[in-house]
C-alpha cells in the first residue's frame, strides 16, 4: 500500500510504501531503477538534498539514500514514529542544506542534509504528522496539539504559536507571507506569517 506522495526529479519517481520499501522508478516506463529498505512503513513524501533523497519511516529513522544508486548515505534516529513528509531548505547566506521533519516524539528536527547530524529540535505538545513549510526564514509546522509552531529556520528559536482549535494531521504551506493549513475541525485556515 502506498500513502506517501511521490516526488519526481530528473526523469525518476521516488516513493515509499507501507511495507518499508522505498522505490526509484523510471518516470517514462515505470520500471524499477532501485529499491531500498526501511525497517518501518514510509507514509510521508521524500525530499531532495543535492544527490540525496531523504524520507522518514515509522521505525523512527530518517533515511538519506543516494538518489542515483539507492545506497544509504546516513540515517538519524528520533524517539518516535515518523509519518511526516520531509522538507529541505538552504539558508540564503551561504548556509548548508537542512532537512526538517516531524516525529511522534512530539518534536520537529532540523538536520544537516549532508551528514544527518541534528542541528536543533523543537518540541510540540503532541504528535507531528505533517510536513513543515519554510518561508521568509521561518519554519512552520503543526501537529496533534492543534497549534501552528513558528520557529526561526536557522536557529530553531520559537517566534510564535498560533492556536487553530483542532488537530493538524497534514502538511502546512506558505505563500506570499500567508500560512495555509487544513485541520480536523473541517476547515482550511490562512494565517499571516
């Protein structure tokens, strides 16, 4: 079963499945290019960082594979299942690429995309299911604590919290200084960044 969204780059499709397999497929033919294995289901979309494709799994690990070969480059262990999509951002002033991903250990992690080393973690009040969004130097994520958490994307320092009134079980988006999120209260909200 596949619940993760596929991501596409350079004529290849990358997607994980509930059995813990992560596939690279040829976009034109659908033929398997390579397959890697996680020890848990992969529910969230992957993200690219240079030559790597990065995804989290329900075994609590974030995996980085070589996008061309499927060879494991690094992995990082959280203390809970990962259902969230990964997101990658590079600070504009010559910084290194960073991976942002949430876990069921109530935290969102910022990792060095080259090494998998933890740069910072931000704790929330409950599970984090959805992917984080980055805009204007801020990272925004929501979770089952019904709060949008806004942090400095470089330092991890909290900028503010926005109460939305219901579980946030999916990805957050940012466009033109506005945060967009749908939630279990049967609404889509738009909030000023």
